[in-house]
C-alpha cells in the first residue's frame, strides 16, 4: 500500500509555475491528483476527523480558500441581518447611532450572570444563528462597544 502511494506521488510531481502543459496533460494531471487524494484518504481514514480535514485543506488550497471566502461572506451577511433587526431596523447602535459594523454587537438587555461565558457566546456566529433561528427573541439590542462598556461600568458602580 505504501509503495503504491509512493508510486502515485512520484507520478504526480508538482509542476513548476513556468512549465507549459497541454490541456490533455492538465486533464490527466487532474485525474492523477484525484486518485492520489483517494489513496491518501485511505491511508488517513483512521486519523481524527479534524486532522483529516486539515490534510484535505492542505492538499486542496484553492478549494479551501474558496470555501473560506464563502463562509466569511455568509457570516458577515448573518451578522448584518441580526444587528439590523436589533438596531430597530437600522444597522447602528440603538444608543448613539454608531454605524461602523466592526464596533457593533448584540447586547443582552437584562443580561448578567456568568459574564465571561456569555461574552464569549455573544461574539460567536452560533449566537447570531441562534437568534435568527429563534425568530429574534426579545430582550436584545444592538450596541456599540463604547455603549457596552458604559453599560458595564454603570452596572458595576451600582453593585
Ligand atoms: Zn453607541
């Protein structure tokens, strides 16, 4: 099995960027690459899933990058949608009107309790996804970081 894989690796040899190849050769290389990956996949099938994924991304950088861009884009869209809902249909802080998206996040109006855990959850995509899936439950608002800090400061003063 190992010598088979070695043979395939030898046959695949990456091209240097200046080498011109015919489209037939390109197609053939593509097939060899696919077969090579299949063989590697067999070799690593008992590895932890996360490691398998890493190896896949490492051997398919263009695919991994395209997926990363798509994911980044959909995260951004989701964030804009949720922040707009909780900004009273404006993509802005409900207190001061700050509208730079990077400064905005969701504030749990009556929030308290385990602040650290909630803080971590608040920033995560999972939280934005949850809010949307739940049909935008009440009790949240869009605040800028300054107003979040002011709110925290005022709470601590009263405690
Ligand atoms: Zn603000």
